[in-house]
């Protein structure tokens, strides 16, 4: 059995952590072991103060992720196997820090759900996106049927979910499924540049902005305004809220601390 260090590669580029699904021979399909490793890595990313953003990508040039390993699902009936369960559990945790998808190839089933669990997505011109579960007699239980309608609209989501047919990169961009399409071979480079731009900003502000947009989209407008005010009150007296204007006035890069006023440095 492959070691988890081999099936999920973890590499830091300054404040950006890159998680690479490393099973290219099976299109980076998620085995139970890979699902557990990915879930632990996402929790670890959030807990590491030296990391400000994460990227998920796939090894090779054919696939980002083909979803759950179908071989792990055989003979398991309604449970859909440990592979599906492992990726579903991994997708259930959404880090407070931004996570970006660098989609280097096809993203099918759980692979598309992994893209949907990320905050931003950059894909190559050859990327394809699909929810083919209806072709296998199962359901997309890793968030595809829940998150996809909010991202691309219910009619487009119904088209993908009911036909199981893929959409190409240009369609994904026009539907708002990805943020940008870049040439083959340059996906990670472009995604790193985007992640590093995020990582240069104040960590508390970034985390609060992410939470506000994700949670606020589900609320009535008055409730969303209340959530926004509460977020502002929480960070307005932080060291970073003082540092930002000071650094601007002094014409120097800010030195973020990433902690609230009532948090004590250990």
C-alpha cells in the first residue's frame, strides 16, 4: 500500500501550501487513504500560522481528479464505498483560509465537488467538468448537488446532474464555475500567483471576507448586514487594523500579525 506521503504531496511556496493529489495512473481518483490524507491536510493548513492560502491540484497532465475510486466502491451497495465516504468527509471541512483549485485536467464527480469546495478555481484549456454519477446509478453526495446550483444556477446544474455529460473549460468560465482559463502547463503558475496575492493581505480580513461572502449568500439581506457589522466589530481593534493604515502612510509593506486584540501571543 502506498504511503500517504506518496499519494498526497505537500509543498509550501512561502505562505502558500500546495496539495497535489498524486495518483496519476488512475486519474487521481480518491481512494480511502487519499481522502483521509486530504482531510487531514486541509485541517493542518488551517491550523498552521505560517500558511495563508492553499492550493489543490492533481499530478500529471490528464486529470485534476476523477472522483472516488470506483474499485473501492464495488460490492458496497448503498454505502457507495469507503472511497466516496472519505472524499465526502474531506469535502465537509471548509478551511477558514482561502483554498484555490488548480484544475489541470478533467474534474469528474468528486473531482468537480472538490473544485466546488474551493473558493477560487483556475483551469487549463483542456479541463473538463462533469457529475457522471447518474451514469453509475449513484448520487453526487460530496456537495455537487448542493453547491453546484449556487455557483452556476439551477438550470445549468440540472443539465450537468441529469445528463452526466461534461462541459469544457470555456463553458465552465462562461457559467462562473471557474475564475479563469489558462494555457495547458501554466495552471499551477497562475494559481500560485493568485494565491500569493491573497496571502499578502491581512489574514483576519481575508478570513472574515471569505466567511461573510459564503455565509451571507444564504441569508436575507438584513441578516447579512448584521453579520457584516459583527465581523467588522470583531477585527476593527486588531493589530492588523492599525497596521494597515500605518504601513500605507509610511509607504512600506505591512507586517501582519493575524491576531485579534484579545489574543495573547504564546
